C-alpha cells in the first residue's frame, strides 16, 4: 500500500484532533493576510494556543 499525506486547512481555533483521527497527517493553519512572520513561526513551532 502506498504511503501518502492528507492535508487539512483549518481556521485558527478549530480543533484539528477529529481530523487527525480521520487520517489527516498535516495541519495547515489558514492565516489572515498581514500576520507577522514571527507569529507564523511560533504557531508552526508550538501549535495553536490551548
């Protein structure tokens, strides 16, 4: 069986766990235009705020 990734784009604040249980292997945050680069890096490094 071939291996592949499933990507899901979610708005910030949406829990990605149900999508992960369904097989999503990537979480792609949908950020609004103008978000600061350090904010994006922190989000990708640390995940969404709990």
